[in-house]
């Protein structure tokens, strides 16, 4: 049994210790709370201001699978019994990020939503909303969705991506690997970068070493003032410390088109271009390996108004060296009506630097473009033409009135009286649809036409001029 005196002394010492601790807690300042404000750095403040407008996007895509209930895993039997297989559909979910650019509209990447059947958005305060696709533009990898709600929504402060500085601190926020509102920091590494993903090349991107991982796509890139300066969109496979973002100034112009028209209005400069072959380089005494030839300038076009001439060699477009016509059209697809761009032109022994303003493609000139690209003149289908060419009365489309000799249409066997029913994925029922479809063909090497000849339908691929 413990000594009573020692036990009493120990108990009182324990009680005294508790009293001293209580006194100290009451007297000493709350150190953690006192230091909290000093730890609120510009990065913390920027994140606090932007996170409420940054959303997580979950898309659901139906995926069909062929299921053979009898011979699973045997490729021979799978092929033989393919016609008898049942088709099961299971949903597949994909994650991405977006920014509430103008409530209730959310800006994100086109590839985040591609093929989605259902879109759901979650905010940082855990509110969840259904969303519907308003418009998308694969050429810029941007898309806009609208949240189905009347609730008040936050929005970010929009910055000026033309005023960025190489080396300044930037912040990326996104749903990286499904980890909600992950924050990474780095510096702005470069401007006006060109990257290729798959079969498409993108131009004019911002480059950063802030970590951008799967799930970050569509999220904001911020400066230290918490201003939105870019939309994170891509990483280079196997690269470390290299990420890219679409400048917000360019994105805002595309957003306006997507919200008001559901698509991006095609732009036009009014030049017809031609690839530079070795023979042309020799004839024009052009020693460089870059550039495309201006073969035709449309009257009263932007190019005509600034003095571009047939025979000029276009070396650079908006700060990017041109290796092919494809480069030109990829850059043009990133411009919207009203945008200004720089042209660097070689004319004989002179180098010219010109400023050009893009305009909306004039649809009334689309049929002129169809003659150049396809080699056809078209007209509306009427009863007289239907009787002459044996076209059923329920058919709608445009009739080929004339085929230009040695054109892509002539080389593919098209002839007067053929009815154009479709151009690529666009259905052609009237002149308006035809004009819109033709404007999309600029810069493409091929086009698929769906054609009716008498009672027969068919498809033909044209190699474009």
C-alpha cells in the first residue's frame, strides 16, 4: 500500500499542474490563430477566390459490349456467332473540370464532354446540378455547358492573357485523378506554343510547369491576383513539368459564339493557298523550307484590303511559322470574327509584316468556294429537274448543274443531275445547309459526299483542290 503522505503530495502537485496549464491557456495568445493571417499568401488568396467557381464534371458515356453467352474468349467462335450475340450496354464515367465563366454557363474542354450522354457538375460547396451541352468546338478543344438551376452561382475574375509575363507564378486547379479541387503551382514557361495531339495541332497555347494531370482538363489557370488567364487543356505524354492552357482572351471569343450560336462562326481572310513544292521553290527562288503560296486573293476580302497579292509567300501567321496549308487553317480556326493577326510575307526580295482582321465567312461566297474546292455548280431541286433526271418527288437536296472539267468532282465521276444529300456529317436539304457545310471544308484534304443518282444512293470521296 502506497505511503499516504506521498500519495497526497503527488495528488496536489497534479492538481497544481492542471491549474497552471489553465492559467497559461487563458493568458497566452492563440498562436495558431494569430499566425493564420500572416500565412495567407497571394497563392492562398488566389485559390480562395477561384475555387468556388471551379467545378468538377462527371460525364457518363454508354459503352456497348457484344456478349456471347456460349463461347466466351474463343475468337473463332466469337467471329462465327457474332450475328447471334446479344449487346449489353454499360455506362462509363469520365472526370474533368470546368469554370463557371458566366452563370449558369460553364466553360470546359471539348474532349471532356465528347460522346457524353449525361453530364453532372459538383461545386466546391458540394452542391450538385445536372448540365446540358450548349455548344462545342473540337478545333479549339472548348465547350460550354449550362447548369440546370436558378440558384446563385459564383464566377471568377477574368484576367488578360495578352498581359502575362514569362516566369510569373501561376496556379492550376482541377479534379486531378478524381481528387477534387487539387491545387498545383508553377511558373508561366512560355507563350504561343503549338502542340499536336492525335491528328490535330493546336496553336497559341500558354505553357506552364504547374502540374496538369488527367482530370485537370477544363480547369482554370490563375495568376497571383486570382484572375483567370487560361483553361488547362493538355499534357504531353511522358513529359514532366510541361502543361498547356488555352489563353482566356481567345477562349472568351469562342465562348460567345458557342452561347449565342451553338457553334463557332467560321472566319475568313480571303486567300486561296497552295503548298510549296520543290519546283515552286525553285521557280520563285525561295530558299527557305517554310511557307505556303498565295495563289488567289478574293476581291473585297480582308487580304485584298491590306494588299496581299497572288504570288506572295506566306511565311508566318499570327507568330507561327507555316510548314503547310494545314498549319494555316489550324491557326485560322482559332480566330473569331474581329480578331487581328500578323502576317509575315515574302514578296520577291522583300519581307512584309502586315496586320489583318478576320471576318465571318460570307455565306453568299460559299458557292464560289464550292466551285473552287469541289468543282461543282449547284441549284435548288425543282419538279422540272426531278422529271429530267428521274429523281423521286420526296427527295430534298441540291442538284449538280455543272461539273467543272478536271476538278475533284469530275475526277470522282460526278455529273449533272446528281443530287447532293450530305457533305461529311451534314445533311443537305437546302442552299443554306449547303453553304454552311462548304465553309467547313477549308483546309481539309478530303470530303465525303452522299449523292443520289436517279433511284440509287451512294457515297463518294473527293480529294479536294
